[in-house]
């Protein structure tokens, strides 16, 4: 048998320095979210394949790692389709498992239920920098709350969390799927075709307005209709304040039905602007689509303008839980892009704050055995006071050993010699 020391493509080994950073970030996320009343939960890494392929995950359903049936149930000889050989799959996000979890445990959960879930998910996509086939997601969700109190709390909690991790001058972009629909219908697009229009619109930040215009006209849409559609976004871009931007678009659409989308965004915007504690800007972005088909109302995304990337997002998905529960359950969630956050903090040289200076004890070979208890007792006292203490044997190349310890963050080194 041939063994390989490299991890599976799209997955990675995590070295001690990154592992410490990940633990620190998870701790900050958990502490912050729990202070908002979110309760930690866990769901299995695998789900029944029907749950994952039920049309809730959009393009992610094409990226499922499917799991073969086991034992006598696996009949490769008579298999014709994938369903004949696979009955489970690795979860591609945490929202579908949460919906099943809530439906299964609803009678034992409070209402509304504020869930905090951190765990790995798997997608069989092409790996690239900051994107892996196995990655951590950090989600908060509020189930059972139909009002925009849920959206407001999610935005404020996520913003505060990023602020505590040292992020500044970021944006939380916000939109409403009901406005996306109203804008498209107002310009003459067929309601049945709005899905494909939104797919093109979602590329606006990459291909620009001209690219969107070109793609839509190539798809056969009338040029005048497309120009009218794109002019709506120019109206918003001319406003500096979020409430003014929302009001400007509302005035342009007039009495065209928005199903309460405008008032929803205005209420959220005013509440967030009044209560936010982190250094971020709430921005109305009518080009924001979010890829998941299950979103029904408010949608949001964290943008880092200085880096040209996003690191989180979410929205309201009122229809999903009901597919499992058999009755309507309002739901809204926000997911942080954990891996991207870790990558940014690493590249920016983030140092984990220490309560007390880390200390390393180096014990020379031949040190008297009867004196070792005293060393361990001293180390124990330092740990009780909050210090991180490493006790190791002294190596022959002590200079190189001390240099390595310094790189690992040990600012104080105590040496114990046999004489």
C-alpha cells in the first residue's frame, strides 16, 4: 500500500500557531454571541441525502460529498443512479441541518429560539486561496421571530463580533429579496424569469453595469428594459445615507407593490445606526442577491472594501423550516466566513493578546530528579495566575531552541542547570 503524507486535495493540516488563533477567534465569537442570548447547539456532519438535495441549497447541491450505503444495502452490481448507491451526504452548510434540528426538537426548544452553531462543512468545489473543501462556518440564527427584530439583532451581534476581532471600516450591505422582485417587475421582466435575471445581477461587483447590460441583452431581453432596470441602481448610488438611498428608490417605484420591503429596511437601518458599537457602515445595496434560493426577505453581506472581499452573510429564510416541520416557522440567520477571517488576521500579523507573558522552563540534562517537583510546583503557580507555561528539556543547541521558543511567543525563558 502506498501512503501519502499530504492531506486530501482541498483540505489542510492546521499547524499549532494557526490552531491557537482559530481557538482564540472561536472563543471571541462564542463569548460575544452568547452575550446576546444565543445558545450553542451541534448537528451531525452528515444528513440524509434527501434533505441535502431538496432544492434548498442552490448550486451547493452540485457540490455534495455523497456517502455510499453500507453493508448489504450497497449493491453496486444493480446500481443505475447515484441514489442507488448513496443515502447520506456531508453537510454543505449549517442552515439545512439547523432547520431539520428545529423541526425534530421544536417541542423542547424556546420560542423564539436563538441558535449558535460552529462546525465544519464540506463542498466539492475547486480549491483556491482562502477556499477549501472542508471549512468552518459560524452561524447565528433566530427561529420563531417574524419581525425585523431578528435581522437587527443579527446584524448588531455580527458587527460587534468582528469589531472585537479588530476589524474596522467594514460594511454590512443589506437588501430585501422582495425589492429585487419589485424592481425587476417594474421594469417589465417576466416574474418567472426573475431568477435568471438575479443570477446576472449578482455579478455586478465583478463585471460592472456594462457587463450586466451585455449579458442580459445577449439573453434576449429588450435593451430599453435593461437600461431602465440599471438606471434604478444609479438612483441609489447617488445617496450617501442609507435611509436616503432607500427612500429615493421607494419614491422611484411609487405604488409598485414591494410587500413591505422598504419599510422593513428603513426600520432595520434606523435601529442599527442607533445601536451599533463597532466601526462599520450599514449600506443599502439593491444589487445584493445572495446565491441561496431559500432566502425570502432581508439579505445581508459583510464587505471589506479595503481588501475587495466579503467575509460573511445571511438573511431571512421563512420557508425552509416548514418543509421539515410541516408548518410555517419564520427564520433568519447570519454566517461569518471563519476561514477568510483567519486568513486575513494571519496575513495582517494578528497577535493573540496574552493575559500574562508566556514562560518556558528549560531543564538541563542531568538535573537532579529530587528537585523536579519544585519546578512543576513553580510552573503550577504561574499557570494559576494566568500564564502559559512550557516545561521542556534543554537541547544541545540551546541558542536555536530559545529562538524557536521566542517565535512561538515565549517572552520569558527560565533555565535550570544541574549544578
